């Protein structure tokens, strides 16, 4: 068990994940946290006479970070994000650096230097958007991403000497941005709730489903999963070996440290309540940093490498583990010997055969995984591990005794269009009555577009009014190879092609039965589809496979334009409603204050009748204000949802082309949306130019 260096009590309820630490005077570390009263608590242990100070925030606090953002200044500033604004605050001078209204909200904050900037930038992530400001509040970057941003960090991922933005979002994606251009994506199995960087190229992540892991660039090194959820990630060299460990704070009050290379736990402690945050700093002014853990009830504990206790029985435990492993191997050998003597073994040439196909004949259209043996051996049970397909990532299929055979069909429904590895473990035996089975393990990969069925090409594709067209100089054989790598292609493929001049396919979505037609003829590629997201995915997939750096396409998506216009009008209406509601609440607040003063005056005058009259009016106004507040909250949620739809459309529209001027295009989209200029928006979607 770990022994803390120190402990103290802040006597406030702390909001999980809203904890940071900063040197606001340039010398002394101060723990900073958001409380349940929407206040910022700053604990300064170097000021014993007044160690706690507060900063009142009138909105719900959603993000908090301290860091150096002013050039040539060693003092940290405090950045506070709320549901509708961002505040940069100079704690030492007790003054605002800037305050900005953020309609998309602020869910994550990072501070760092980007590749194109010489000074640090304050980067915030919100509702499908990423913005960056300098310390004066000037906007220096704006772009869109796939979903609500949950975590954002600045680091050199690809080791090219300049920093990138790493973004984790609700759509299970970790995206790498070079300035405002997406250069890499990783698909995970749940929403990414936290990111933290280690050495250049290495970063750790945490998911809402309790998964914690480490990536080296974009190769996963290790990961573990817990039943509890992760509240905070930090890094700290706890064992003093010169290498930082991954520190994780859990919702059940546990805090542990893992070796960043192997994932092995080297430290563990438990607090009485959930972990709110973990920070690192020289809190005791001892000349070296400590790891500081804060719980949701305000309990604070500090640790360093002296907190680790080495168990005296380590050698004994190693011997015990080896003896246990020997016992398991001996039991396995005995099972083989017994099966051989009793004739219950399986033939040496037994193989597990897998077939993957797309099926519409099942209750829910799905990817059908068929397992079978090459002889009469039976499949007693099968365990399948697949990220994102099953609720707990693993499914066990155990047929009833009467249904056991040498074949087994398993339905798979991937929720997203991503490349998936399916890990299969099958228990194969000679008879259902025996209790010893051979275990076959193998991995099968599902292609990116596995939830699409290749169908016969329609006689007339003009029924699809939406399309993208672009020039492509490529051989038909290369398109066949792309098709085989990205789709499940049946043995009798319904591809129309002469092998040289033209190539046509039609795909049907198993999710909504929509049809998409792709044609290549006379060096012109055409994609007919009402789904702009699928169209963008296909174009990006083709560009990646064929190594295309430039695709200048012409597009027509009338339904997308109609949706964009409706959403823009909805935003306008919701913003007007918000102004009216805020005005009404402000008027009611003023009236309420006057009535309270009047009621107190009548009480002092012993005028009970008029006092009761004032109190009744106060009650009615208060009731109306509560209702208005509920309507305001609902209005704000609708506004965020609509802004998310607009940002998603902008992102998809920018992805139907491949070029290097994405920054300019997205900025033009944003300006056109703000000015409600549908003419420019139509031209941008059609050609990418205004």
C-alpha cells in the first residue's frame, strides 16, 4: 500500500476533470479546481494566512487549464471554459486577458505552440469545432471535426519537429491535425474522454468505457479495461527510474500508476471518494515535484518516489507464480495424454475455416461470419472479440446441445465504416459429450465498407440527383484491387467492366437500404449518392489507396443544401429566442430585487397585508423564472445540436475534395454560413470555390 507524503482537506466539492495546477506568480504552484457552486478555487500553500481564494463564474464551468500563453513571461495564466464562453485570466494581476463568447461551447482546452505559430496558442474544442486564440483573444485558427470534442492536446506526433493538435471526440475517433488539416485518424471503441502526451510520438488515452492505453505514434502499445470509468490521466516518474509512468484516477476512488511501455501496475492507492483530478508540481517547495491527487470531496494527497513500498516477499511471489504456471502446464499435458488414450482427440489435420459475406436474409441485415471445420469435428462454443461491435467488445456463442454441429453462423453489425479486426477463439472437439476441447485462435479482418452489399448496377442512375465527379487517370485493375480491399466482394461479383475503358459498381447500405453508384469511364470518376458522408469516405479512401494528392471535384447535393439552409434558419430563430429569454430573466431579476426590498420594508413597518402581497408576487415571479430557465436550457441544447449539424455538413463538404487549401475553404464556409449567403455555399459545395 502507498504512503502519502501529505494530505489536507479543501472542504469543497470538486467537479471531476476540472482540476489544474499553475505558477501564477512565476514561482509557487497553486492547485486550481472548479467547485460545484460554479466557483474556481485556488489553493496557494505558500500563503498560509490566506491559502484559498475564489473566482466567481456565472456560467456552468466545463473546462479548466493553467499554462504559459504570454510570450516571454514565466507566469501561468488560467483559462476557464463554460457552456458558452472562454475566459483567459491573469491570476497574479487579478485581471482578464480576454473574454470570448463561444456558441459551440468549450469542452476541452490546451495551450501550446503549433507548427505555423511562434507564440503559444490557447486551443479550445467544442461542439464539432476547434478554435485557437492568442493571449490577447485574437482568433488564429478555426476548423471543424467529426463530433463533440472531449479532449485536446498539443504534441509532436509524427516527430517532424513541429507540434500537431491531437483531438479525442464523442464519435470514438482520435484525430491528428496539422494546423487545421486532418492528417491521421484512429478509431476506438468508445468516446475518448482524456488524452495526455509522454515523450515525442507517445501519448496515452482513456475511453468512457473504462479503457486506458498508450500509442506510439499511431501504433497501439498496450491497453487495459476496467469496470470503473476514468476521471483523469497524468504522467509522473513515481519509481524514480527516469521514465514517467501513466497515472490514472478512477471513478471508484482508485489511483494507480502503470509502466508506460508494458502497462504493468507499479503503484496503487484508494481514496474514499471518486478522483476529481491529478496534477504534478512542487507543492511543498521541496526542490522536486510531487504527484497531487484530489478527490471530489476535496481530499488532497501528495506522493513521490518515497511513497512506494517494496514488498519483502517479492522473491516468494515469483516462485509461487512459476509453480502455478508449472501446475497449469502439467494439467494441460495430462489432458492431452488422457484424450489420446481414450480416443477423444481430434485429427491432426483439423482446420478452422472462416467465411465472411454480406447477408440481407437475416432478421437484421448484417455481415455474416461463417465458421466450420474441414471434417466432422464439432464447434462446441466460440468466443469473438471485436472492438465496437459488441457492447462489452466480446461475445460468446454457445449453441444448445441439440444444435451443436461443425458449422456456426454469427451475425456482425459494425456501427461505423472502419477497418475492424475480429479475434476468434473456437472450441473444437470430436463429440458433444466430452469435456476436453482443442482451442483454435485466429484473426479475421473486416474491410472498411463491410456494411455495404454489391448489387447489380441499375439501368438508370439518374434517379440519384446528388453526385460527385472528378478526373482520374488510373487503370481499371487498380480500381478492382481497391474494391477487393475495402468491400466484401462475393464470388460472382456484379461489377460492370470491360477491363480497360469503363468500370461500374452499385452498393446498397445495410443500415438504411440507400443506393450508391460508382462509375469510371473516359478518365472520369462519378459517385452518385444522397449520402455526402459516405461519398466523402469513398473519395478519401480512393485518394489514400491510389496516392492522390489532388482531387478537384464537381458536386451536386441539393438535399444537403436544403438541410443546411433549414439548420441556419433554426440557429437564427434559436438565437433570437435566447435573446428574448435572457432579457425576460434580466427584467424579472430586477423586479424581484425591488419586491424583496419592499417586502422587508413592510415587515419593518409591521404591515403584514402588503408584505404578504409582495411575497406572493415574489413567489409567482420566481416560479416564472424557473420555467424560463428550463426553456433557456432546452433552447441552448437545441442550438448546440443544430450547430453540430452545420459543422458536420461543412466537414463532409470539405472532404469531397483532396487539396492543400482546406483552411481557406473552411473559413469561406464559415463566413458564408454567418452571412447566410446560400449562393456562395452552393458554389463551395459544387466546385470548392466561391
